C-alpha cells in the first residue's frame, strides 16, 4: 500500500514539476489541470490511508483494554461461581437462578449474560446472599463483581464501535485507492507513448521498465510474412 502511494506520488509530482515532461504530456491531453486531478486523488487517498491506520490503532487499544477488564472480571466471577457451587449444592432452585450448572460461556456476549444473571440474582435473593456470605462471598464482593461485569460491557461496546469505524475507514480508503489506481493506469499508458523516445524523462516517472520494453518493440518491428 505504501509503495503504491509512493510510486504515484513520484510520478505525479515529477510530471507536474518537470517542464519537459509537462510539455510532452500536454500533447496527449495531460496538462496541468488534469495532472492536478491526479494529485488531488493521491492526497485524498493518502489522507484516508492515514485515517485507516489511526482507526485500527484505536481498535487495537480498545481490544487490549477489553481483554484486560474481561480477564479481571472473569477471574473474580469464577471464584464466586466455584464457592457458590459449594454453598448452594443442595439448593437446586438457587443453582438455577445463578446458572451454576453447565459450562461457562466463552463468547463475550454469552459470558456477559451469564455473569450478569449470577450477580443480579444473587443480590436480589436475600437467602442466596446470606448463604454465600457464610463462605466469604459478601454482598460487597457481589456488588463489586457486578460492577466489573458492567465495565466489561462498556469496554465491549467501545471495542465494537472502534472495530466498525476501522472497517469503514478501510472501505473508504480502498474506494479512493481504486480511483487513484484507475487514474494512474491511464496516466502511465499515455506517458509511455508520450515519452517513448525520452527514456531519461520517463525514468523520472518511475516507469522505465515498461518504457524500455516499448522502445525494444519499436526498434525491432515484427517480421513480415515469409516469401512463398
């Protein structure tokens, strides 16, 4: 990506700043105004490219933050679950309320639902709260755990937002790059013709190899039909 943008910048800037190149290109419709159209496309693409990098930086930061708060919250939640399974092993209804039976969810949406249910129902039922307190899971610990789950929810929302913005920035960058690539494709084709006999000038545009191939074909035309 960076190489493509740099190549376009070299070609456009040198086409605009070199009087001889401009003169040759002008004969084929690429005057200053048309070259500046390409320069504007390049500037827009460069800006969107930087924005895309910035958005992905923000996404990575929120992903790291989410992983951190989720890990902390899950560690506390699992301690509470393990103790609750002991404290409430004979109370089927309480185990159902707290979703103690079965596996823990590993997808974040499922984990949030499961953990939220545990803390909300444990705090809402005085009998469960009292039973857990006998094993050191106090009301304050339950409330703290509930707050940690809320922090995970907030971090998850922020991460999803940044992910969406990063994806949108990529779409916008790619659309702009396609326009620039289309413009550069036409420009390069015309420049090869306009500067065909000026290799030192076309080299300044960064397309010497294609020009060399073109000159080779010009100097050695295809053979005619063999005599019968």
